[in-house]
């Protein structure tokens, strides 16, 4: 029977996962605002402004 030994505590791994998700969301909304063509928008301009 093997016991898993993590190098980092759970709260730190969760914190980094949350930061990674928020970083990706920030990149997506920033690109959507930068290239806000109404016909081909990834998300709407108003939605991107409200999220950020």
C-alpha cells in the first residue's frame, strides 16, 4: 500500500489553480476587448467589460 506524498499542501495547489483560471479569463476578455469586431467577437464587448 503506497501513500501519496504531495510536495505542496492542498490549499496552495487550489490557489494556483484558481490563479491560472483567472489568468486565462483575463487573457480572453482582454483579447475580446482589443479585437472587438461585432461580427466575429469571442464574447460581446459589454460582457467582457462587465467581467473585467
